[in-house]
């Protein structure tokens, strides 16, 4: 019993118990509230119709009135595909000018559906299912029959042949955060041990020098290893540069937690794990989440990293500049908070010593 009491009194035991309870509890709270009613939010998905003539436009307008998505008309297929590659659209529906004529003369026709594979499996599944539904409705309107003279031609854009390639955005974008979070736990322990010999600023800037080396070398090794196994659309230099930015952002965020919360820093960093998985958009599109969570990913490292990698790896044609800007801002703000917190802690300690001396 004495051993049990001593074990329970150990601070590390308390921390372990807190993690054992709080981590799954955070997943329950964030995921259950974030994914709540997600399948009912399909109206947040966007599709575009491209019609080559007035007859096709009339068909498009009729379909748009009944689809459960936000639908719009776009003049050209090129413009629509560009918008889809940039992430504004989940599907493009092209209605040929001769559709009605082909159905009447030959008894057959086709509508082409373009579905971006650089998207979540949920969104792709929904789009392909709705494509079949739309095709049945158009067939019924053109012929009045239950049979299907109109066929659905689903074109999957930005596909990758190797399934392992589809895992790369998660590995480089999210696992990097987990690795850096774990690394900074050990870095913080090293800093605490050095406090007896060096000042807080000496320790801090020594860590920053080490981080700079890490930001260059670790992404070089990891990106090089990843590209030995899979072929990606972007160059090695682009992938390496982007991974350096991902490392920078993850380091700044996780380092800030220790500066603000001390030994409770790991709990803050772990609390961001379910939020980042929730808002990353690779499981379910962020626009299908409940309102509070839809924009949250813009302020977190992993969602920005994963979405950027989706474009770099799949070659969807969209720019990663918005994700780069987001991560630079996150890094700058978090690093600034870390420095400010460290400076304020020094002032607070000095004020406490002055008060103690006065008494």
C-alpha cells in the first residue's frame, strides 16, 4: 500500500493519468461536435455546369434546381476545371450541345462528370453517386422512359496510380506535427536541466539555432526518402522547401505551448491533434463540418500542410501560396508569443525578488 501511495503521489503519475483521460475525451468532444450532421451539410459542396448551347443550358438549369449542392454555371470547361483544381469546386458537369439530338436520333448520349481525385474519399464518393442520380433524371426528362439512354462518363482528374502516394500528404503534413511535438517534449527537458548553468536567453537562442539545422536537414532526409518510393508531380526542391516550412510551423506552435503553459505544454499540443485531423479535409471536406470548425484549419499547421501537399503531390494545378502565407503567419505569431512570454516571465521573476527583498 505504501508503494501504491508513493506511486500515486509522483507528479509523473498525475500527468500520465491526465493524458490517459483527456486525450480520448478531447477526440470525443471535438470529433462528435465537428462531424455532427456532416452528411447533412452536402449543400456546402460546390458543383459547376458547363453547357455548350441553349438546350444544354436548359438541362443544366433544371438539374441545378434539384441537386443538393451549391450549383453554378461556368462558360468554359477550361475555366471550370481550373476552379476545381484550385479547390473551389468538387465536380464539373459538362453537357454536350448534341445531347438531346443524340438521344432522339440514336437512342443514346452521355454527360461527362469531372471529379477531382485530390479530394477526400467522402467527397469523391458523394459526387460519383450523385452523377448516377443526375444521369437517371436527365434520361427520364429526355425520353420519359425508365431506361437509361443517357450514360454517365466519369473522368477522374489528378489520379495517382500508387495507393501509397495518397498517404503521403498525411505522413508529411500531419506526422511531422506529431514528431515535432514529441521532439519538443525532450527539448524542454534539456532546457530545464541547463537552467542551472545558463541564462534563459542563452538556452532559448541555442534551441533556435538547433531548430534551424533541424528545419533544413530533417525535411531533406524525409523528403528524399519519400520520393524514393513514390512519384509525385512536383520537383524535389519544391517538396523539400514546403516541408521545411511545415517543420518551421510545427516547431513554432509546439514550442509556444511550453513557453505559455510550462509542463502542461504537451497537453495543449495534444489537444490540437484531434482538431487538426478534423479540419485537415482529407477525411471529409472542411466545408461539410459544423460552422465553428469550417475555418479553424486555416489557423493550424497540419491542415495547411496537408492541403498544400495535396496540390504538390497530385499536381492539381492549384497554387499553394495561400497555405504558405498561412503557415508563415502562424509561425511568426507563435514565435513572437514565445519570445514575449519568455520576456514577461523574466520581469515577473524580477518583480517577485524585489518584493521579497523589501519584506
